[in-house]
């Protein structure tokens, strides 16, 4: 069985690119037309010298010697196209071989070669993994903190608000009308909305629970609210003489 590496002769050029031996490709494809005639016909398909191929002389393989033979270094792309042009099983096999060569070359370039490169790759992967873990942790924390209060927590806050208002009224021995008591509720609920940054109490989130609970425990109505309640208690002055 012929190994892939042995199918067609290739060599590295000065710029590091892989070139295909033109005569070896010609022999592998089993083209009956002599190489010098075949290669000229192939070049006429639109290939450019010093871009797609480069000619060079090499010693004749004939036992009796003779003038140097003209050979060509073909790019992998040109070699693939020449293989397709033949429309034979050999041509198909050669094209697959060149495609496999390209894949191996790209994989080799991407893999770290030196110990330093391997260490750098490990560090990069570790950093990427840490970033992903941190992003996931942050998303989880954000979801946990921003999830709505449970029904039990919401009821607790509602009862705490009512308890704070009743405690204030009883402590100060106040007798209030529904309207006056409403001013106290408006005051404490306004404070809750302000510290939580919300429009309605239904928008309270898990992250707000402790701050809101602490605020309710320490709540006292504002001076303005106290004055308004007193004004509501005062009798309206009569204009009658």
C-alpha cells in the first residue's frame, strides 16, 4: 500500500511554501504525452510563471546523461487544478492527496511547536475558561439578585409596612382619619420606592429585600408628612363674623 506522503514528490521553497515536482506529478498521472509538451499545454489554461509555477533545470535521469531536463515547481493550487483536468482516477487521487497536504499544513501551523508556545496556549485557554466561568457566575448572580420577591417575601413586606404605620400611630397616641393614615402609608411606600429605584412595590426584587426591610424597621414619617397630618386635624376657619 502506498502511503500518502509517498504519492507525489513535493519540496519546500525558500519562502516556506510547499511546491509540487512537475515531472513527478506527470508520471503519477500516467500521462502519455511527453512532459515538455504536456506542461506547456497545461500552462495555457491560464497559469502565470513565478506565481503558479517556476521552471528550473535538473540533471537528466537517462543512464547516458545528456542535456539537463526542464522541470517545474508547481503550487499546490496549480497541482490540484492539473489533477482535475485529467479527469481520471489518478487525477482524483492526486487532488485528494494535495487537499490532505493542505489540511495537515494548516493544522501544523495552528498547533504549538515549542515548549514556550505550548505554555502560552495553556495560559490562553485557562484565561478563556476563567472568563467564561466569571461570565456565567455573573449571569447567575444577576438572575438571583434580580428575580422578583417570592409571594411569602412580598407578604412579609406588606405586613411590615402595616405594622410600622400602626406602631407609629400607637406610640404617639394618635387618632387618625382614613385620609391621615393614608398619608403615612404614602410616606413609607414612597421611601421604599426611592431606595429600591422602582415605580411600584410590585417591582421589588430579591436584591432589595434586606435594604427595604431595614428601612421599614427604622422608618419615621417625614416632617412634611407630620405637618400635613396636623393640618388635616385642624378645623377649617369660618368666614362668618
